[in-house]
């Protein structure tokens, strides 16, 4: 593994026996504190995640969803803590609409994240659940200085969300967002965190907090019921495994979209992308084409596991992926629809400890602050429901109790059945694209996690347009244009290319030690001891 930074930049990787990486330094420190107090990697991840709902409200909140992949020292586990649609969300409920709303109550599914915290703590945690909340409660009650990127995202959200129920009252000061360095306090959120902590989440799904959210929904245009909350349960799942050379990429199965990264890797293997040099226009062209093919299938076939009409085994079938690869012209950009397989705003963090436990964890309110709807007590709801389809018969068609297509992905890499790297690249549809680029940098170029993060990225945006970072070499940009790609080079200040955190194991038969990185594109921090 190359330790030196090939892409420049001021961040060096962190090497330690216990480590945490997240998108906000105060949250990372909360995780380190949990480890120093005798907790394990799961405790550290949870303390970090809980603190992030306070110190990075622009990306996640108490009304969001979460996913995890973890190695407990002996085996891999997956957790799907995404929520389901309210019982009222029948196709008839949306009959007057041609598409799902982007913000507001009609994008809010039952928040699953808090239930995920509880499940992880009960199954794997060492510290008392309430102890994990101490740092978050302190920051909400006594305040913290807002970091620069978060201040910018906060400011940019105001024109979009200011008229949503509860938003302005909850997150603005005299109609404005806090500036970088300004102290932000939210005592009402501290009270909510205490209630979740002391009741171990019972209040959030079956008690006073649930009733408060239901009452707020009824008063402001939502349709939640107490039964919607009581019925919510996270699911322990078997992660999808897909081999890439001697390595195995693990992703949460649908309703998650991590399968798109695995499909793209399989297409690239069939296309022999490694024949072209790293950082060449030719290899990046193939990556882009493979991702377009994978997205075409993911958007057509991926949904709640209970309504999938094409099995994941068919989407990951090597022969099928080879047939998709055959559609790619090595020297020309193409346009692709879904194939015909055989039918039978986000925060990411990771933590690892000296016992060998590693966790890859992600939680989100989806687009920025999410729906913009904020219930009393600082419960900011996600807008994940906007990802449902209204097309009759589509596997992702909205329905009561159904989970929508999800973009947030915790990634995990193993080799020879042993844990190697917990990683993620937050940022909407950038996530499977980021996983693809991160894995190829790590596996094929032998880069350390910080260098994998520092490398210039490309992205197919929500409209299907190809964008690249300003740091992308001009020769690559010119080469892509020559192959027919319409390339938009984004300014260096762009936040469109996601934010990565990663921890990789330094292979040692005697001790567990790690090398970690945190994305320079955000305010984050990797730390350890």
C-alpha cells in the first residue's frame, strides 16, 4: 500500500490501533472518547453518529435512516435501518400527482435511524446506551462553533426549505443561518436526545416523542399514525458479496443501491478496464460507461426486497454483466437503457478498534436538511420518500409499509475472508460511483485510504450529465471529450463530489492496526490512538 500522498493536499493518513473517521471533527472526537472510556468500535460509531445529528444538521437528523456493515471479530453483519412508508401512502393517495414531491410531508417515511442505533447497541455495544449521548447532548445544550462547509450548506438550504413546517423556527436565527464560527445551541434538541437516551428509543416509536410527531403531522399536513411508528423495525441482513480480483466488495442488499457499484465493477472486469493506465481518459471512459449501464438497471429493477421482480443474483450474474460490457465502445460514449436480466445530504463514518472490530456506518436526511419538515424538539425529517416511483407496476412503486429505493451505502472490503477496509463516499447518487472509484484506487493502484479520497473524481449527476472535479487532469478531460462525452468541469469549491471516510487494516497476524483517511472536501477528521 502506497503511504505517500500522490495527489498532494495537506492531509496525511492516520495510523493507529483504534480509530474513527467522520465528516465533522467534534463528532469524531466523541467516538474517540467512547473508545477511551472502554467502548468498542460500535460504541464509537454510535457516539459519533448521535453527535453528528447535532453538529452537522445539514446532512442528517433524528428523523433520518441508517445502514451498517460490520465485522464483529468473527463474521460480517449487515443492518438495514431504513424506514417504511406510512399506511396512508397508497397509489390512490398520490393519484393527483405525476411525480413524487421533492420536499415536504409527502416525502417523509417513518424514520428508521434511531431504531438502528438501538439494534447496534443491544447486539454489539459495551457501553450503556445513554452514555453514548453525552457529548451530543452537551453540544445541543451548551453550543458549539459551526464549521465552514456546514455553514455554507446551511445558508444554501434556506431559500428551498424556509416555508416548510417547523424549519425556520428550528434552524434559523432571525431568519438567517449561523455563520462559520458562530455558536449554535438547540436546547429543545438536547431534551429530545435525553428522552431517546433514557427510554432507549421506546419514546421515539411508541411513547411521547412518537405521539408528538404524529400530532405535528396531523396539524401540518402529514399522515403519520402511532401504528406507523410502532410497526417500524430494522432488519439484520446478509450483505451482498461480489468478488473483484482477490478482493470482495460488500454492500447492503436492496432497497439499497450498492448493487450498482458491484454491477459496474463486474462490467469493468468483463471489459478488461485494467488494460488501460490508471488516471487515463480510456480507463475513466470505461468506468463512466459501466456506471451508466449499472444505473440503468438499478433504476429499473431495484426496490424494497419484497417487491423486487428481478433477483439480485441475476443482476450480478457474470454472463449478464459481460453482455452489458459488450455494449461499450472503447472509444465512444454511449446511451443505455436497462438490460434484460433473467428473472427468477448524508453523513458517513467508520470506526475500528484494537480487538479487530470494524464498522462501516451511514445515516442521512437525503437532500440537505431532508424534507425541511422539523417536528418539535428538533426532529428533522428526511425526504427519502421522494425516491419512490408513481409508475404503475414499477417495482419501486409507492405502497404502504414499503421501503423506497435508497442511495446511502456503507461499503466494506474483505480479502481472503478477512476484513480489510470500512469505507463510504456520501452524497446522493455519487455513492455507488464513489464506491467504484474508491475500490479501483485501493485495489488496482494500491493507494492508502487518504490518497483514494484525495484522487480527482467524476460524477454522473441526477440529470445524467457527466461532471468532473477541477483537479481532474486536463488531458483526461480532453480525452473524454474526444470520445463524445459532454464534460462539465466543476469549480474547485464544488461540493458535488461527495465526501469519503475510510479505515483500512494494516495486515498483521499479531495486532490490529489501521490506516485512516478523511475527505478534504468537507470539515471531517480521522483520528486515533
